[in-house]
C-alpha cells in the first residue's frame, strides 16, 4: 500500500440526523450547540457540567422532555 493511503481520512459512515434537539450542559459544548443550531434544531442551555445528568438528573430529564415535546 502507498503511504498516502494511511494518511487519508475516512468519511464518517453514519448519516447526520435530519432532526433533533440539543441540551447544552456547559460552555464546553458551545461548538456542538452551535452545530445543532445550524442544523435548525432547538437548542436549550442548562447550567451544569457533563456529569449533571448523573448528579442532578431530574431537571436535566425535564428539559430533555420539554425539547422532545417541542420537536413533535
């Protein structure tokens, strides 16, 4: 195999979802929230961190349900 073969980036085989919603838990995920908004998805922010779903799940689940109902 030529060396260039190993340097080429393989395409992602998973298609992007055509619809969705995004719940941002911290500033760390600004880029992901922006990408979701660019797709036309509703984006909501919940002040927390990446472990909030484990440490304080009830309000996170409530917001996910709100986004789900909004998408229906």
